[in-house]
C-alpha cells in the first residue's frame, strides 16, 4: 500500500468539491480506495430502517472524500499546507512545508 499524506486524527481542509473550505478532523481512512471521512464535510442523508435499538429515520452522515481533495492544516498558523517527510533517528516524520513544524 502507498503512504498517504494524512492520518486518522489529523486536522484537514477540503480544497475541492461541494464541501470546499470545510475544516475538520479525519475520522477514518480507506487507503485501498484513497479516501477519507472528514468530520462535518460531504454530509449525505442515509435512510435507516428501525431496529430494536435504533428508531430509524433519515440521518446525516459524513461520506468519504478523495485524499487529493484534502490538505493538512498547519499546526502553527492554521492554514492549509503541503507536507514533506524527513528521516530523524531512523524514523520517517512528517513536517509542514510552510512553517517547518513537525506533525505528530
């Protein structure tokens, strides 16, 4: 599998599509499809059937967005940034190209 520039829990900004400009955290990643679910972005309505523990109805859920439409938010100033990778003590770490700040 290829390495992706975002991980679960990262704060990202949507740069294309119907949710353009939305900032939220990544809830789930699908690396095989190169998609991610972002909190509050690409909301769709899902019709659920009632069950014993679920009343059913029409719920809004976040749909997956392609990774190419997301940019990581810089931890220093809160703007969208590209990321780079560098090796520190034999480990590959991500850093912001804008500020040079390392990203967890």
